C-alpha cells in the first residue's frame, strides 16, 4: 500500500471507525466488479459512513487530499457507473449503512428515505402504510434509492407514474467539498429559483452524493389484472397498446414487450419458468392493469379489449392470471430476461428509446442492421414498450467465442444507434451513461447542450473528484 493510501486510511478511520471502512482486499473485492462483468476496478478502501455528518466529514478529507470518489448503492448499474477505474486511486463510497426510512406521511403521501434504502424495502414500507411507491424494476431487491435517483431509473411503471425524477419532491445532498444541502422539502409547489434537486437526479454521482430523498407515494391499488399475450407481429403489439390506452389510460400500469427469442431463452435457462399460453409465438406482451378503486371492473376491461384484439387478428392467444402466484409467474418471464441472457453467452445491450409509435420500426430496423453486420447473431429485444424504451439486446451467435463477439460491441452499438437516430430516439433511455457511453454522450449532445453540461460540472465539482470517467470522458 502506498504511503499516501496509509495516511488517507488512517485519517478516514479516525473519523468513521472500523465499521465505516473496509480495507482487507478480500472484503473490498465485491465492490470492484459490476453486474455485467464488463469492468474490474481497484480501490484502496471502501468507505461506509453511518450518517450524513460522517459522510460530509469524509468528503472534506477526500477533497483536501484530492482523492476521487465513486458513489455506490446496490451496484446494479448496467453501464459500469459505480465502478472505480484501474488506477487504484479512486475510493468507493458505499451508502449501504445509510438505510433508514426517516418518515412516512400518509396524509402528505410522502416518504423520507436515506440513500441506502433498498428499493424493495421502500416499496414494502409504503405498502405497510397503506400506500404505493410505484418504481419497479428487476433489480429492486438490490438497487437503492440513491442509485435509482442518481440514474433517474425508469423500469416497468414509467408508462403510468413516470421515471424516478417524477417520484421525488426533495433531496439531501453532500457536495464535493463536504457542504451539506438539506433540500428535503415535501412541497408539491415550490418555485424558488432553480430546481437544484433535479440537477442531481440522473447526474450519476458526478455532482454530489445523494444522502436522502422525499419520495412521492400514491394510493395503493385495490384492483389488478395481469395478462400474458402471444401476438403474430410487432404491429399488433403497438395496436394492442393503443387499444388499452384509448380505452382507459389511467389503469395501464405496465405494458412490456418480449420477443419469441427472449422467451425461449428464459424457458431454456430459468428453472421453473413455463409458458402460460398453448403455443410459442414470435412476439409477446405483458399487460398489467391496476386501479385504486376496488370497483374498477378491470377484468371486464381486459376481456373486452382482448376480445376486440382477437377479432382484429392482433392477439393469437392470451392467459389471464387467476391468482397472485400466476401474476408472479407471468412477471417472472419478463424480469428474468437479463439473467437468461447472461446465461446464454456474451451479449451486447442497447438501452434505447424512440417515440412509442416507432417501436416496431426500431426492432425491425436494428435487428436487420445488426444481423447484416454479424450473421447468426440472436436479437433479443424486450422492455418497456408503453414508454418507448426497448432493450435492443443481442446475444452472440451459437459457436462464436464470447471475446470475439464482445470485440464487435462498438460496431454493433453504432449500427443500432444509426437506426435510433433516424427514428428521433435516444441512445440511453434509463440506464444512464456510466463508464460505457461517455463518448456517445459527447457525440449525440455536442454543441450548446454538452457545453452547458460541462460548465455545470466544472462549477459544482471544480476539482473533478466526483465519479471521474462517468458521464464525461476521463
Ligand atoms: P449503483 O449501480 O450502485 O450506481 C448507479 C450510479 O449511481 C453510479 O453512477 C453511482 O456512482 C451512482 N450512485 C449510486 N448511489 C448514489 C448516491 N447515493 N449519490 C450519488 N450517486 C449515486 N434500470 C432501470 O432504469 N430500469 C430497469 O428496469 C432496470 N432493471 C434492471 C434489472 C437488472 C437485473 C439490473 C442488474 C439492473 C437494472 N437496472 C434498471 C439498472 C440500474 O440502473 C438500476 O438497477 C438502479 O438504478 C441502480 O441502483 P443502484 O443502487 O444499484 O446503483
Ligand atoms: C430491464 O428492463 C432492465 O429488465 C435490464 O432495464 C435490461 O438487461 C437489460 O438490458
Ligand atoms: Zn429496463
């Protein structure tokens, strides 16, 4: 260990104590690799402060010593956002110990949660109070409130409730120099100058550390219906979405697309997964309807819309969940897509969005463009069709070595992005920029927009210590 590191560790240890600092290499190791296995970082230690005051003190030490900081929540980033680089200079800052729910107010419909609260724990606390915290995603058992806000996570319910930024009213943030900004206001109207809280949402830890948040709660659903539908083609998926939206937009809480290839991977690699419809199809959607009104008659709505769609030839077969266990089994087919893909071999992910009306064009166009580049590649598009965000992913061809396929990642992503650009879309819908996509950001947002981002970064983090190499190139 370098003597600089020894001095730093001694000073941090004096502040946060043994529970607040991990230094043994075996214990530091789990913080240094990401879920996708794309990056392997190095760090002299992992800082785990107990509260905001300790964290602020640690930030003052790090700023004085000019040590870069990498905030980490549940470490579920899909773009290497929470990974330190290979220099061994960057300190990982884990928010895991700051996991208290400070307050729930069922009149104001708010929850004050610390950054390290796991998303599922926040959902459960809201449910215990008779409310709903609607953000929902496959990694919710590990992802944290700090992480979902720092990435402006979307997930399955964006179509109804919006992204993480729409679910947040106030923030507490520790700035790079250790200043604490307490903006934990629970107001629905608060036009007092710049909306600074929104600056930190989606900033991926490059401007400051989110330590707590006021989250919006909603009435809990008292009626729910979930269906899994097999469809003949992509245009049918769009037509079905329109039918539900036109009939009762407010009841649509998720509309998720899956391809035949994706479902086949789930059935092959996830033990216990079974197809709820009679035969396999090229395309599927999961429809989740919910309402706070117990008399919402969602079953009638679902059957009426599916009946019309059958008549129109848009739905080939459908299964409606008859129990909570069946709801979970249907959702599992969707949520196990990332894991099934991981088990199928190397894959390249493109978290892209287009206007909803262009989703069929996106899937067809990107699949064709990448198949032309790499014959035999397996397109596995899936995701949040109701908000236009499709995970336009590709698994390596059978028989191709993982490394050979991954060597083509950038060419492959370029092909997809060309299609996305032509459809007025975005190269990053919900996972963020992280370490994977800074060059894309510089390219896509070049000009006044990128220049303004850089000026904000320089103003808030003049020493460039906050999560270097993420969002902006190192
Ligand atoms: P981390 O991965 O630890 O960090 C993410 C970024 O936020 C990093 O840049 C990190 O430095 C920064 N950060 C973390 N905490 C703080 C903090 N307190 N202050 C400042 N910066 C911080 N994302 C979606 O949007 N929708 C999905 O449907 C979805 N599904 C997923 C499914 C799986 C199986 C997996 C593995 C990931 C999925 N993700 C999804 C990606 C991921 O972005 C989310 O899981 C989540 O937003 C990350 O939370 P986290 O606590 O794990 O953050
Ligand atoms: C999801 O929607 C996540 O399941 C992960 O955003 C997507 O694996 C992916 O590409
Ligand atoms: Zn997603």
